[in-house]
């Protein structure tokens, strides 16, 4: 999952980014003003945008309006330092999905992010179930036939993304865009590498195929959705 | 003592005025009636005296008593006294039967009319009051006729009249008081209505009260209008206060949020000693920011509190500015800029600490918002009775729409609240409050070509020589 933080309080943005990378295993990009944030939000496929309302250049409400006017459906979590209901209401009416008032608990922020991302992918349950596979997005725990599978961060990130879109064909480009932020270097066959290591851990005997390779199109977790 | 209610006052005054009018009316009626009675009595006395004179002239002296008693109205002999005498004789020619009266003393006490004339008199005879006439014939006959008629009839009638007037007057006054109280109550109903509206006013609906001046009588218009204006001013002040508190809490929330996020993120995983140290340093920085903000808020509150402060001590402004310039020069030079000063000696009355804060805020602004590596000019010159201090940078530009709002609390040109540009937007608000307290003026002009200039004027004072 990839998240964009638009917040002019640089250290707050950096702390949120660190927390989400470490505790939620998200790829996180940071922008410090409305103009840059809007540009990043429209040119990259984020799973969630965390948006401060008081921003230099373009304020948060305007960013939201233009984002929604441009047809972007990305869930937006609004941050505000004012508890004036007017600000919050305006934020939600311009297309925000949820809000948090500063100062907030980082754990709560992370929980809201997870919930918004789930909803953004049309899922309500925190545990994604694909055949014998259970992916608990809250605890970041994967079990296969009830047995815990130990995954690396990038492996989990890939599996969570595929699971969110289970039954759909996900292109390599899509996977790359949702797994990596601008700060992280990646290499050309990174997707193949992580897909094969995931396959080894989830299906060591290759008896049941959970991750399907669709030639020339990408990958699909689980069977085709009816 | 509490003043009377308006209702009581109006009712009382109107009742008093009515009582005076009615009493005056009663007195006039009484006096006029008395005068009328007297005139009637005098007419009848004149008639009687004339008739008596005719009897004396036309008939023989032996017939006088019979003739004269026939003149008197029947049954009134007891009330009318008659005495007739000649000028040269003390002895009366005729005295009415019942006149057991000391005529001599009465005659001696009365002014004597001229011959051929008559004179009316009021006197007391034998313990009763009388109205009488003294009639003197011409000198050829020199006869005096004195007729006195008791006044007790009309006196008793007058007493009766007086009694009537008094109770009727009292009844009328009492009735009028009741009517007046009712009328005043009806008349003052608009005030009562306005007061009822005021009852419902509290901090939340100050400006909502429908105190339209056109809904009250003309006399109340200035009162209601000034009340309405006062309510509006209060509402405005309250609104500003609320906005200020909201802004202040917002300003405090941001550093709290940053510090909290730093601590929670750091604690989320186990970190290296360097990372912990860095987190602590960052948190300290946030705490300093909060401390600075709280200081500024307190200073503003204190400046607001004592808007009419005493003039304070004489401050040698040039010394203060030179000291400030000395402390500002090194950091400015370090960032590649320059601070140019031209300071004339000047003394102003005020608070040294506040004046230092004022000019340090202005220099700080010029340094932070002016172009990097630019020159800051600090000048102070004396113009007649004031000193003009300017702080100018050579390139920083403030858009015109922001210029008018610069002195607002928490206003920042870039609109965001990030710490990167520095303060919380209170520096100029504080500067303005300090200037106002020192009886001065402050204005800011900004041109893209020449930069931003802040111009402060302060009234001069004279430092007394220590020798004096």
C-alpha cells in the first residue's frame, strides 16, 4: 500500500511517514505544500492521502476539491489543528473521508489509515480470506491452513496488495507503483523476485497455485472472481 | 438611596402638578366668591345708607325711629346696627335698638370719610365681625350715618364653600392620581418591552436582539441605538476573543502534535542511542516553540489588559537601538547580509523591555522575511516632537492584499502555519500594541523594487540633566 502525506509541518510529516512504514508496512511519500501535494496525488496511484488543511500555496480544501474534480477516488484522511466543526465539515464536504484533530495518537492514525485503505478497496473485514490463506491486515499476520507464515516486509506488502485486489489481474506496473515510494530504490525484476519468494513460502510443494501468473498481463491472487 | 422608578417619578410629578392646579383653582374660587359676597354686602350697605339719608332729609326727627326701622329688612334687626350723629355732637341722633356697642371706640379707630362721601370698613364690634359703611352728608347738613352689617352669614357660607372645595379637590386629586398611574404605565409600555428583550441577552446572542430603534418611541431612540451599538461592540469583542482563543489553541496544538508524534514514533520501535538523542532534541525544540508562543500570548494579554498605561520612564532610544543592532549584526553577517544603522540621539517615555521587544521583532522580521544576504537598514531621526524609526530591507515584498492584515494576530502572509517561516504571526501584533501603548504610530509599506519598510513614530520626551 502506498500513502501520500501532505503536511507542511515537516517533522510531523516525517514522523507519520516513519510510523506508517514501520508499523503498517506502507510505502509513504511526503509533500510539504498544497501545490506539490496535488501534483503528486494526481500523478501517482496512492491508496490513501493524509492531507493537512492549512497548507502553503494551495490549502487543503482546495487540494481536495481539485482532486475530486479530477476524478480521483483515493481515500483522504484530513488532518486539522482546529476543532472548529466548520473546518471539519468543509473538509468532509469537499470530498474527505475521515478526519483527525491534532494532536492525535499515532496508533489511532495508523488504524484509521488501515480502515480507509480497506474501504478504498471495497473491503470491510480486517482479515482477508483467500482459500486457505488468512491475511490479518490489522496484525499484519498471515496464516496458511491455520499455521503462521513468516514474511519479510516487502513480501507482506506485496501479498497485502494482491489480497486487496484478490481475483483481479494486477499488472507489474501497478504492483511497482503501490509497493515503492520515491525514496526506495527498486530494481527491474523486483516483482518477479518477490512473487517467487512468496510462492515458495505460501506453496512450498507447488501443489496448489495461489498466485497465478497471467502471461503478458500480470498476476492474480486466488481464483477469478465470479 | 435608590432613585425612584421612572413610573413612580412620572406619576408623582404629574400628581403633584395636578394637586397644585386643583388647589390653586379652589383658592381662586374661594377668593372670588368672597369678593362677590363683599361686593353684594357693600351694595346693600350703600342702598341702606342712601335710603337712610333720604329719610333724614325728608321727614321729621320724631318719625325717624319708625321710618328707619321700616327701612331695615324684616327679621334682621339683630344683625344690622345703625348710628346717626351730627358732626358737632358726640351724642347720637339715632341708634338702632340692639346696638349695645362701644361706638365711640369704633369711630375713633376708623378713618373719617370726607364730607359728602362714604367709606366702607370691616371691623369687630361687640365681639362680632362686621362690614359697614360710614356715610357723611355734605357740610350743609353734616350728618354721619354709620351702618354695620354682621358678616357671619357669608362667613359661614364661605366656610361651607371651603369645606366643599377641600373634599371635592381631594377626591379629584385622588382620582387623578389613579388615572395618572394608569396612563404612565400605558405610556411606558415600550420601555418595559425593551427591557424584556434585554432580559434574554447573554453572551451567545448579543447581536441577535431585535432592538430596532424604529420600534421604540422617539425619546428612547438614542438610548436604544447606543445600547444596540454597545451590544454590537461587545459581540464583536467577544467574537474576536473567541477567535483569538481558537487561534491560540490551534497554534499550541501544532507543536504538541509534532512533539507527540516524535515521541510515539520513536517509542514504536527500539532505536539507537543517536536516534533517541535526536528525538529528544527535536522534542526540546518543540517545547521551546511552545514556550515562546506562550510567552508571546501572555505578553499580548498583558498589553491588552493595561491599554492606558502610565508614560513610564525616560528611555534613551538611540542607546537601545545601538544595543539591538550590536546583537543582531553577527547573525545577519553570518547569513551573508548586512545591517546598516543611522541613529540620532532621542529619548522617549516608556518601558525599556517593551521598546526593545518592539524593535527586535521588526529587525527579526526584516532578517527572516527579507532576501537572503540582503541589507537591513535601521534609522532613527528626530522630527520636531517625535522620533521616526525605520526598519527596511532591500527586496522583501509583501503583496498589497496581505499588507492591511499584517497586524492581525496569527496572520501570516503564506497562510500556512508551518514553523519553517518562524513565528506564530504574533510579532507584528505585539509590535503594534507596544507602539500604541507608547502613543506612537506604526505603518508598513512594501514595493517589489525597493523592499519592505516599517515606519514607527514615537513622541519625544526630555531626559532631565542629572545636574538639575
